[in-house]
């Protein structure tokens, strides 16, 4: 079992790339294979995840900018 499966969606604080299943669980879909754009399944907002200067993903990048899944 994945360690994320036991956490409520709002506690997914990891900065690693989430799987498609994990994204759907928080109401988000990956629009492109290389993860350049995410789609909120509630309000249909589209955004691009941000990274730190060293290339690591910032935490909570799966959160909808309209706060649908916060």
C-alpha cells in the first residue's frame, strides 16, 4: 500500500510528482504527459505547477488556484 493512501487528501504535502490516481483523488487531472498543466475536475481551472530554483516541486502544487480542493 502506498503511504499516501492512508492520508486525507488535504494532507498530501509531498513535493514529489503525484501519480494520476493520487491526483484524481484530490480532484485534479494531468493535462499533459510531462505534467506541464493540471486541470481541476470541479471548476475546470488549469494551472502549471511551480518548482523551486533547484528543480524540486513545491508542496501543494496539486491544489486548485480557486481553492476547490483545499
